[in-house]
C-alpha cells in the first residue's frame, strides 16, 4: 500500500508541475499599456570585421564600409571567430527605455550611443567581464536609454567564442520589469519542477536503494545547471565573480549531462542484463563525455563546445533509438513513458542545437524548446520510474497472492486431514517417538563408528585429538601429570612387502588388541595415530609410570607369535614417552612433539627400545 501511495503521489505531483509550467509559459499578461518594441533584422545594419581591426572612430567616420542589413529576423551567425558591428537608429522618445540584448553567453560587448555622430555614452560589458560591471545587474545585457527629442544611433561591437546571436528589443522601463517578473515565474516553475523531482526521487533512492533513482537525480541536476548557465542565472547568482569559469561551465557541464543520461538509461532499461551491445554503446559515450568534460577545463570554450553539442545530439539519438527498441520488444508501460520522454526531449535539444549552430533563427520557440522539452521529460521520466517500481511491485504482489492461495489450500487440506486423523494422533505420536529413539540410537552408533579405526578396531586419530585436548584441560585444572606414548612398528614396510597387506593388517589388529589388554585403566586410551603408529594417552600417570607401561608393551609385542599362511611374522616396536604437568605455557602439540622426538630417538638408537623426552 505504501508503494502504491508513492506511485500515485509521483503521478499527481508530476501532473501538477506540468500544468503549472505550461500555464506559466502560455498565459502571460501585462498591466503596462506601453509594449515591447522588437528591433528586427530589417532595422539592423551589420558590418563583419574578420581581422578585428576596426575602431569605433573608423566605423563612425568611414563611409565606404560594407554595411548590410541582417538577413535574419534576429541576427544569428552560429559559432564565428569574427567581430560583428551592429548599427540601428532609435527614434525620438519622451520616456526612458531599456535596450535588452537577451543572450547571456556573449563574451565581449561594446555599446555606443550616438547623437549627430558624436558618442555620448560608452559601455563595455559581456561574459568576460565581472557581473558587477554591468550597467544594470541582470542576467541579460541591459542598456538604459534616456528620453531624447532627437534620433539616437546605437552601435554594438560584439565578439564571442559562443554562438553569435543578437536578439534586441526596446522596452519602457516599467514594462520591462513587469515582463521580467513573468519570465522569473516561468524559470522559477521550471527549476522548481526540477528541484521537486530531484528531492522526491532522491528520498526514494535513499529508501529503495535503486541506483536508477540516483542516476536520475544526477541527470536532472546536471541539466538544470546547464539551463542556469544558458539563461544567465548561474552567472548572476552562483559565480558572479568568476568569468573564466562562467565561460567554461557550459562545455564542462554539457558532457556531464550525457554521462548521467547514458548511465541512467542503462540502469533504468537494464541494458547490461538484456541488451549488452546497447549498454556498451552508451558507456562508450559516457567515457567520451567524461573526456570532453575534462578537456574543457584546459582547452578554450570555442574549441570544445562544438564537440559537446555534437555528442549531446548523438547521445540523445542513441538513447531515443534504444528506448524505442526496448519499448517495442517489451511493451512495458514504463518503457513507453521512457521512450515518450526522450522523444520530447530530443526534439527540444535538436531545435536548440540547430539554433546555436545558426541553422534556425532565434525565436521564443527555439530558445525555450530544450527547457520545455526537458521539463516534460523530467516529469515523464519520474512517471516512468514510478511505473517501473509499480510493475516490479505488481509482479511481487502476484507472486505473493499465488503463494497465499497455495497456503490457504494447504490449510484447508490440513484441516480436513486433522478431522480424519484425529483418532490416530496418539498412535502416530507413539510410533514417532519409537522411530526417534531408534534414530537416536543409530546416530549414537554412527557417531561411535565414526571414531573407530576400521582395520584395528581401536579409536582413530580424530577421537585421539578430541580426547587428548579434554585430558589436557582436566590435568590443567587438577594440576596432575599427563603422559603420552607414541609407538611405531619397526620395519613394518618389509612385512607388507614380504607377506602382503593382509598380513600387515593382521599384525596391526593383533598388536592393537594386545596393547588394549595391557592398558586397562578406564581413562587410558589407545588410538591408531596413523599408518603403523599407535598413540596411548595416560591421564594421571607420571613419567616413571609411563616408562613402565611402555616397556611392558614393548616386551609383549616382541614376544608375540603372529602367524599368517603358516608363517610366523616377527614384530618389534620403538616407543617414545613424554610426560608433564600441564600449565598455561604448555600445549597438547608440545606433548605430541616431545613424544614424537623420543620415538625418533628410539629408532635412531637401533629400534626395539623405549626412549623418553
């Protein structure tokens, strides 16, 4: 229920934001009776200076310069290295006005206001100047023009590493600021949508730990920052004293949009699992985007921005085609939302890119296309994330419902069986208890058998290790002696080689039984240590007593008459004895090591003897 509520909230929130955004864009009204005066290309003369050599005096005085009226409604020249001079005349006016150059990315702007060919005002501004140098502190370039009874000529000198666009309009001062409030609301709604979606999906990411939400948040943030740079808000409010960074910010941040969008798309559509080739294609673009972003820090804006814009178009087309392929393959509802979102966004980005490259004129539509497209895309992607979560939860609910039906059926069957078998419960309980007792006995027997050596019938190495550790701890508590005898049959390999392994097994079994009969105390333990070695644990036995027992065993084995296939097999043994009173500085490994060294000393001294450590 919580998940369904979150999904419903996402859809309602997104629809509310979309309606508010569209209303703000398409329903502006102004109270001022005096309206904006657009200065179009038919009023503007343009002079191109490829060599950057003309001065304002030459522009004013020389009559033979090649001035031409702009061919565009809004003068637009794409990415151009030239200097552009623009000249137009304002008629006499009885009130103060503001000349609005509404393009925030121009590097150098020289503004000259003339009357009768005399310069009466000069202003130097642009993206390369600090924001505080502007005559009016505004994201656009605003130039105040006082009232005058005479015509006034305006000359602008423009040079920029970004696209050259000069959208000019003349506003009554009051009307401009009324109009600017509506624009502020439009931008505020857009960034508000972005912020709401970022915060909402960030909290979902923290709650669900789904990486798709995290990369969606990263994508929306990077795109919002690029929009802030394009509209001039970032230079006005975030880094007003950093013109160098302001110039590079677009070329650095734009590739990061590609990086975040590609990773988000890969995670959202699960390309790594189902479409690895598409996933590889997107991650190639991710690495290219990271490289362009890094290089943009060191290389000029005019060199890097065409690569960033080109990669943006390529990446949008790639994600667009991949999303439609996945949608047609799966027909999941969230894939349809995703494809629709990228379709709308792609249209907006392509329009904006073509506008910046000079293929489309600068209009309200071309300037706002990416922003409108991204706002709708952000909302649709949020829908897609919600639908993706809903789809996953639906499948989970179906599985849970099926499981619940099975459980209910089992309960009904059990109730029926309980009614039928109620009279047999006591008998079955008794049978079960008897079976459990048998199982317990069998388990005890199996456990006991697992510690018996199959050849000799005495305890094996595993049992020896456990019991030696227990006897060591008991002797440590009681401060009593603990002895260990390690016994190895002499030249036993010759017995196997001469008489065969069956004879060897007979010897081991006979000797083990003999030792078992000699070591009779209940705590004493005889174990096969490995191969032809036998270990004897003697609790509460000091060194002297252990030596007596070892010698008794040696004499007994020496006198054994073991017969196999009518032949007597002579056997002798070497023994090593180790004894100590355990303390915290001694271990069972030390006791084994001492007994083993004594055994090797016995073999070194000629075998068939007992030595101690």
